[in-house]
C-alpha cells in the first residue's frame, strides 16, 4: 500500500520536474518512457527511492549535471573500478539519462 502510494508520488514528482528542453536539445530523442518505470530498474540495487543500499551509492538528491557526467564515464569505461554500471549505462539513451537525472535529483535526501 505504502509502496503504491509512493510510486504515485514519484509519478507526480516526475511530471513536475521533467523538462521538455532537455529532451528537445537531443538530436535523436528516444520514445518517451514513463519515468517511474525506468527508475524501477535501479531500485533493486539503489533502493526504492535511490537512498542507496549496502554496497551501492545514494542517488537521491544527486546533482543533475554530475549524474550525467558520471553516466558518460560509466558508458565510456572511464571508471575502472566500476563493476556493473558500465554495462547498465550503455542501455540508456541520453533522453532517458536526463529523465533519470531529473528524477533522482528531485528526491529529497
Ligand atoms: C545490479 C545492481 C545495480 C543496478 C540495477 C543499478 N545500479 Fe547503479 N550502481 C551499482 C553499483 C554496484 C555502483 C558502484 C559502481 C559499480 O560498481 O559499477 C553503482 C553506481 C551508480 C552511480 C554512481 C554514483 C556515484 O556517485 O559513484 C550512479 C549515478 C548509478 N549507479 C545510477 C544508477 C541508475 C540510474 C540505475 C537504473 C537505471 C542503476 N544505477 C542501476 C549497482 C546497480
């Protein structure tokens, strides 16, 4: 129940924070994905609200530009110590990364 309620809240937050300009500035925007769904792919490891779990860093309150920068570092194999994120990072378009960055930065820590 609580979980459903928080997902609805997340959907609300996303709707409020998704910036069309971020999507428009991309050359080849991906088909828009409902943000709460793509964020679900992170929750098993990073926690339901990105609070971080044992062994994974906190994503809630993560500054947007830093998020995008870290993401490209994963994607471009510039973080040699990384284990799983380089593989995960390659699966997301720039538009989706912007949506994720918007979402996680909007969560209060
Ligand atoms: C299988 C577990 C797993 C999943 C799923 C996962 N992560 Fe991660 N994440 C990690 C681990 C472990 C690290 C530490 C770096 C590494 O070892 O790859 C990490 C690191 C990160 C970092 C870097 C934080 C920092 O400051 O160093 C970001 C950003 C991040 N993940 C975002 C995401 C997002 C967004 C998703 C969902 C699309 C996601 N992760 C899905 C396990 C996961």
